C-alpha cells in the first residue's frame, strides 16, 4: 500500500503539469479548476468599472502588478530580460516574436530574449534548481511552500483578483506568485459546419441529446461523429476525467470532498447526471458505431486537420485545443467549442482554470524584476495572446471572444483540511487514478463497448467494488 501511495503522489505531481496545453505536441486540459466569474463577457464589463479604482500605487515604492500603468511606469528602464517557456510552436511560427515587437513599440529599451523548451516539465524543474533560467518562466510542478524561494509576488491575491482570474492558483501566505498566460475551460470541441450539415439546430445539453446528434452526423454526413483519440492515451483519462465534479453534479464539493466518502459514486442517478452519465456517453457512442472505424489507429496530429476539414464532428478536449484546430487548415471559422452536455436541475456548468503561469525570478536584479513585470502585464492585458489561443480570459480588462452562454463557470472546492492526500491514496489503492493518469480505465470502456465483452453497468460495478475496497483498506468513513 505504501508503494502505491508513493507512486500516486509522484504521478499526481507530474499530471498537474501534463494537464495543460504544451507547445505543438500532445496536449491535455487543465486539471486545475477554479473560477472568478459566471460569464467572461459579464466579467470583463464589471472589471472595467472597477480597475480604475484599483490602480493605487504600491506602498513605499514596492514593485507590484497593480501599481504599473503600461506606457507610463518604468519607461526609463534599459535592460535585457530572458523568458523560458513551453510554447515551442509559437516560438517557431513567429507569434511570440511578433508580440515582443509590439511590446517594444511601447518599451523600446527593454529587450526580451526567449527560449522555447521542448521537454519543459522536466527541464524547467532542473533549471529552476540551478538558477539557470533567466527572469521569467512558466511555473513548473513546484511545491507551493517553495514559491517565495524562487519567485517574486505580483501582489496580494485580494488585490490581484481585481485584475486577473485565478489569482489563487499559485498563492502563498496571501500573495500571488503566478499569472496564467491563458485559461482553459472544459467542454466539447466541434465542427460547426458538420453539425449544421447533419441537421443539428441547437447544441446538445444532455447525454441523450448528444448521442442523438452524433447519430444525425453519421446518418447525414461522411464525418466521424466522435473521434476518440484512443491511441494517444492521454486523450482518454486526461480528458474524460476532467468533467467529474461540478460539471456533472452541480456540486462544487463533490470531487475533492465527497467523492472519496461516497458509497456508490458510479451509480445511475436516472437523470443524466453524475459520473455514470459522463462515461456512458463514451460507451454508447462506441457501441452505436459513432466513432472512427478503428479506434486503435487514431492519430493525434492528424485529427487536427481532419476536424478542420469537416471529417470529424466533435472531440472531447479542453478549450486549449481550439487554436490548434483552427490553425490546422483553411476552415478556422468552422471550429467551435460548446459546454459539456450535462444539465443539472436545469443548469449547465463548466470549470475553468489557468494554463501555465508567468513567474519572475526572485534573484533577478531590481531593474530586471520591474522590466519582467511590465512585460508580463503587457502580455496579459495588451497582447491578445490569450484570446488568440482561444483561451478562457485571464485579464479582467482585455477583450475576449470566449463565451459559454447560459453556463455557470464554477470551482471544484479543495479538499478538507487533513484530507489533502486522500484522493491520491484512493486513486492508488483502487487503481482507478481519476485525474491522475487513469487512461487505461477509460480506454477499457472503448474496448468493452466495441467488443461487447462487458456492459456499461458491468464496468461501473467493477469500479464501485474497487472504490469500496479502497475505502475499507484506508479506513475511509463512508458518509454519502
């Protein structure tokens, strides 16, 4: 048991960073789920009304994000700063260079050098420990207790909440140490033209409606209704597990506080909600022949062009994937993103959180710290990069095109005090690994549905048995 726990804790740390968008290679969603608003458009309007009041200067001249007025603050700085990041695709296609050129129209004396790192998760941690990384980086999987050892705070989380979403993602002692470069929301990526050609007039809001729409796509078009991306692996557990919690239950406490204490978390609620309804969508799609002909030969890179060309109806991916699919062909306007089709008591929910977050080297010179903070604020508020990537908004003032109309953006509440490691322990003991690399269990759903070797209820019964056995082994109180 102890070995299982250690392995789970190590895997959970790695998965924290694997659940964010990553260069031009395999990417997954956001595992971190939090919120500051209900709708991006409403949030932007409200922020514009309050930001002017929040622009108070920092006390005693202390460097802070809120005290910076772009185009006015620190215009006398002449220095060179370095930024390492994981977005190798945007390094190679010139996107980042173009943003820096625009920044230099405002701050011509701040030179920004960049380095895109291919194996960012591993290399960034190594370079962080040696100090060899420059002035700005995207925060890797570090312990929050070490934030002040490596990075400069942008301001208090209370203050930063006036300017950005998700200020508590990298919080220590009430200070914000990281600002997302973009946000990720959880939903369904789809081709608008395919849905229209199939005769779908309204986006689905329930599992039954989605399966019916997939059948229309199969009957009326040549497109693959639902592309599983089975062969990639990370597109299975890493994507489907992300909808557990508030999205499928409407309860922000379910995932991290109640799940481990629930006797039958995989039972059929009878109303198209909960974990049962979530995974049954995949089973039914496979069983009804609404996926690719041979799921073992799916191609992650190839699917980007396929959905752009209208050869795929939809895929289960985070909103980070929108920009990649738009860029993969001549039909970017056909790529859409919808809320996940589960409705709880008449309402749909979505979770959102930041992707990688900017941070500033605590060991940089005072001049470089100031230049770095100016650059980060410009990237967040003025560059438009977040919106270009199709991200959920980070800035509360920057224009955004992201909108989930009629959907409530919610937060999965953290674990209760004293139970911070309970889900890791349950995942390890049950070997189900929810949101922690449990690709095999979701791939097994595809396999069982394709072969008819097990019914969906058989699979859910097996999961329940494993969950209950883990609860008993760990001495977990069953409360629900």
